[in-house]
């Protein structure tokens, strides 16, 4: 629980003792951090303890409480003032309203219930103020990140936490490259995980802020005074990044790659430095096993350029852009794919290997994407089977496999009866509902027994078996790429009974859905 700090100001020590004794402050989320008997003491104490709430007597020996409250609010604009008085006085009550005090309390009328009610109102007021500031700061911060507007002096108060130099870190969930929507990635890093992360602090760094940005997590780290230039600084930074990533993985049961900068940045350079991380975050796909990538841009903090001694520090270098050295992808053509498939496969293999060896991640993914776009133009292409592996080797192997499968299906389709091709497509389009052979027969105005026999002769499967296999293929994809529960996946693939779904799943895969999920997660962890 986050305690709100409370300060008591009254010239009578008996009043302060009575208020302290009325309730168990810490049990309700408050902590009395100090008390003062006059205005001078109060002003010194405010600077020292930075309270959230002040109970202020209106009548002090050296200064009236209303004037003192006004002065203290100049130093702490967010502080909540609660005025205390020995009796109800209209002049004092009016003064309390003028300074924006939360409440005006008559001392001898205070009860535990009324005090708790007032404190509850104070907490709500503070949380509303914090939320309002957070919304404002996030609006300006996103504007700077997107460069919709440039940082200017008018943002200073809203972005005050970022005024000093900070370090930038981006945590990206290691998900299949193609077909995973942003909202599915964000489901891995829900806002609920942010609060525990904010509590992680290290000897040399503190977390200033955490922001979900483009389905990744952007972390702002502030170096402490204890941080020193040189190799130890980089090692300590690497340790802090690793601790954050491990805690996030523990909470979400997902794998993340951390890409971070070796140099401090400021708001005026935030867009450019964020762009470095944006361009580098896919580099892990070319470096299987590396989940900490340090992007060097000149000297490391404090002038150290070596970064030696820490095996987790990697120099990602200047990102190559495909536009600077474009690869010839003209061979990725429909006619060439159909008529000269062996040559097509050879050229595609060489192209992907060359781009991966050169660490041109943008060019590599463009080559794969263009190939998948070509395949999507064929009826045999399964529009939903669009999730590929995490790493370049996996992606390349899968793209080659799918192009081969698509080409073979093209040839095979030419040998199938038109009704069989129609039924296969009907399964793909309607698997989440209740497709049946009788429905197909009605659509084709034919006999269901004849269609079923023709389908089995062409494919070697019954319509029902082909439907179940396709449903389980879809279920495996959902298990690999989402955090949906078993019964939710069962419903999504058109099987309303989750027990029957588990039975069919095991018959086809040899594992229960839970066993498959556990095995899939373990394999992904070993690869990292």
C-alpha cells in the first residue's frame, strides 16, 4: 500500500496528540511524518518531508494558518490543506474556501469517523490530481515521441520528471512475426503489470516512468548520484535492464527482448533516440538467443567506448535500410512461382540468407512479407495461417515450407474435383460455426453421400475429420500466440464443449491443450 504523508500543525501539543490517537493511521494508508507548533517550524518541515496532506491550525503564534497555507501551497501546489479551528468562524471558513482548502474542521467535534471520512476525501482529491497530471504528461510525451509537436517550454511542468537526462529502454514481447495484431501483443503487457514494475529500483538507477507504446513497453530510467562513468556504469545498466525484463516475464509468463541505449537522452532528443530503438527492436530476430541488445551511438555514458566485460552488451550498430541497398525482389512473381518453382525457391533461399547474414532485418522481413503477399493470391493459401516463428531461421524455413506447400496445393487442386475444392474452402470459411456435409450439398444442389465419397477419394479424409483437423490447427495457433483460456479457444474454433475439444485435440496432436501450451512455452524459453 502506498502511504500518504500527513503533517500536523497546531500550537497545542494536546490537540496534535489527540488527532494522532484517534485512528490507526497506517492501517488506513496514511502516515504522520511530522508536526509543527508554529509557522517557522511548519515551513522548514514542509521542505523536509514533502507532505501530501496538512492539517493546519488557523491560529498560530507567529502567523495565521490561512496565510501560512497560502505560502506552503506556493511551494507544494498539489498539497491538500485541511483547516483546524477551535470554533466555527465565518471569516476563517471563508479564508479556507479562498485558498482551496479541502475542509474546515472544528477540533472538539472531530471523531474517528469524521476524520476517516475527511482523509478519504483527501485521498480521492490527490488521486484525481495525479490522474489529471498523468493524462496531461502522457499526452505531451506521446506528442514528443510521435513528433506530432516538438518539445517546448510550455511542457516543462507537465514533463518535469523528464527534465534531467535519462536512459531509454524498450521491452518487446517475443511473438511470432507475422499476423499478430497489436491488441494481441498489448494483452501480454496489460496496465496491471506496470505498477509492480515501477517498484523495481536498483543501486544506480530508478524508474521514472513506464509507458505502453506501439504494443511495446517504453521505460525511462533515471541514473542516481551513485552511478559512475565507465565500464561499471554499463554493467550496472545491463543489470537493471535484465531485472526489469525478468520481473515482467515472471508476471506475464511471456518472453521479452530488451533493447536499450548506452547513452543518456533528453526530451529534445527523445524522438531521435526512440527511432533508434524502433529500428533496432527487430534485430533479435537475426540473433537467436540474444534478449539484451545494447544500441551504441558513439560513446557510452562517461566516455567508456569498450563496454568489455559484460557478455550481455551487444553493439547493434547502424541499422541498414533496404532503401539504401535494396535487394532485387522482382523474382517474387506469380507466373515465375508457378512455372519455374525450383528456381524460385533457390533464389528466395539465397536472398533471405544474404539479407540475414548482412543483418538487414528490414530487407529480410520485406522479402518474407512480399512472398507471403504473393501466396495470399492463391485459393490454396490459408488466410488465417499467417503466424510465423520468432527468429530469422524459423521465419525463413517456414516461408520456404509454405511456398512449397502452396505450390503443391496448386498442382493438387488441379487434380481434385471442383466439389472437393469447394468443400475445403467451405471448411476454412465456416469452421467457427457448424458447417456440415448437408449444408454443402444444399449449396451445390447435390447429394451429400456422393459429395462425401468424392471428397474422401480426393483427400483421403472424411468431411468431418478434415473439419476437426482444421479446427485443431487453428486452436494450436491460438495457444501459441494468445493467453486465451481453453474454453475460450474451444468456442472460437467452433467446438462448444471444452471436454470434447480436449479429447479431439489429444487425438490429433497426442497432447492435451494444457500439455501443448506448457511444451510450447518450454521450447520457446529454451530457444532463448
